[in-house]
């Protein structure tokens, strides 16, 4: 069965979710697809508990709180959610587009909004077979539940913000924490490293610079210890219950690369009036697009989403003038939002 729609959004990160809202305000109902089983993109996957300080009008909120608010804001527009399915094919058909997912869902849509972020992003993983055996239990590439690490001997690998932030967040409640970085200098924020070094609990922390993991020892489904080669080439065995690896992400554009779009170093070229790609009717918003001066920030994505919605409306209802209306005062907006008119 083919699902007919005016707008199909690829990616349910912050920009995809706000795209539902901006289209909804213009009276356009959308369908949204994400390969992950949950909405939220990078905010939910990579930093659900971390504070964001640069969303206009929200002095501080966590990654997950932002996503929860965007979901609430999008609620009145009754979008169709299709999670855990990758969009694998987009092709021009019948004056619009035929879109197919990995779950074999087929959409016929007038417009497509690619809000695919860095594509299907995957953490860079350890190549050791032992690590694969206990992945998701004692070897992890993200922290889902910080309380799980209480009283544990933790080893964190990496030198960026994620490694430093989680070392700072977890060390006080841990039995012991070892932070291992292959270089002398950390890439993450110097203030975080300083906070870690000055922590009242710093007796529980070892920071090993110019060191790298050479092996891990497991016993059945448990981690026993890790082998670390230090500056002097000596290999030290460090007893450990949990290993957290923050070697960064390896972005994979995935199937998006095959849709005949004008790709520029894993991003899609767009104009800055409509945020449309080289294919009329296909828009690209958020981290996935590029144009002169592009900044990969959520607030930039929100602006792009609003303009792309206005541009798409002229394709969905050709010949009809699209008026800008304020949500504060417009009765049509209030009707679409499902709120009462206030005199
Ligand atoms: P994403 O959040 O990347 O979401 C894209 C979604 O598309 C993903 O869920 C992916 O699964 C899906 N997808 C991709 N390809 C397909 C496909 N073919 N089919 C189906 N689904 C697909 N920005 C700020 O403005 N302020 C901050 O303080 C801030 N802090 C950050 C901290 C960290 C640690 C990181 C990593 C990023 C931070 N950012 C911050 C950047 C911000 O998270 C991104 O700019 C934002 O997430 C981009 O949103 P997006 O919707 O474009 O893409």
C-alpha cells in the first residue's frame, strides 16, 4: 500500500521535528521517518542529559528535554511517525516523489525534507573481538543510565568533550575511574579537564596521557581488566568493570548519497532562500545541508526549516499566495494549533 502525503521528512532529529511544526502552521500534514527506533537524533543519541544553553528563549535545557518539547509542540499536527526504518530510495514519480523505506513502506509525496543530520551516524568502535562479545553490557559507546556506574571501576577512552564530560559526571560515584587518551593534549574543553583535575574526588581518578588500549580481558560476559600501553611502552593491566569508548562518530551519509543530489563533502548544497536542493521539491535542512556561512547549530536549522516550509507550500498548492501570519493573533493559526482565540 502506498501512503499519499504532501510532505515527507527524512530524519526525526530536532530539525525534522520542528519541520513538522512549521509545515503544520501552514496547514500541511507530514509523515516523518527515522532509522533509529526513537526520535531526537543527536540530542537523544549522543547527549540526552547534557545541558544546551543556546536555544533562543530557553536559558538551559537538556538534549532530551528539548526533544520532548519539540514533540509536544508538534502534537497538534498529527504527523505520521515511522521509526526504525531507513529511507533507502527517493525517486521522481508522477510530478512528486516515490520514497521507499528499509521496512518496504512506500510513500507518494509532493515534497521531501531531508533532515538527516550527519546521516546514519555510528560510533567508532573497538576492533577487538572481546569488545564485541560484551558490547552493550560492559563495553559501551554511550551512557544511557549514569546510575549504572555507581561503585564501578570504570575506564574511559577518548580525548574529546564526551570523554571528559562523562569522566567528570561519573567519577564521584565510581569506585575508581581511569581516563585514557592516546595524545598528550585533550581535544575537549580545558575547563572540564581542569574541573576533573581539581575535583575533591580526584584521588579516585587516573588520567593517562599518550596511552592506548592494546587489549581487554573478559571472563564469560564480564569485563575483568584492560591492557594499556603507556608512554614508556610498558603495558599495564587495569582491573575494570566497565569500559566506555568515546572515539567520536563516523558519519555515513548512507543511501542519501545515491539520490542524485548535489553532494559537497557529505553534505547537500542548498540555496539560502528556500533551502532547496538541486532537485526542485527536495529540501535539505539542519546539519545535512551546506551553504556559504553555514553553522551546524540547532538554531540555524530551525530558521532553515521555517523557510523551507514556506517554499514547499508553493509547490503543494501552486498558484496560491502564502501569507505570513503570527501565531499570536491569527485565528487560522489558532485553529491549526487547536487553541482558543483570545480577544
Ligand atoms: P540530527 O540530530 O543528526 O538527526 C538526524 C536524524 O536523521 C537521525 O536521527 C538519523 O538517524 C536520521 N537519518 C539519517 N539518515 C536517514 C535515512 N536515510 N533514513 C531515515 N533516517 C535517517 N547544537 C547546538 O545548537 N547547541 C549545542 O549546545 C549543541 N551541543 C552539542 C553537543 C554534542 C555532544 C553534539 C554531538 C552536538 C551538539 N550540537 C549542538 C549540534 C546539534 O545536536 C546538531 O546541530 C543537531 O542535532 C542537528 O539536528 P538535525 O535534525 O539536523 O540532525
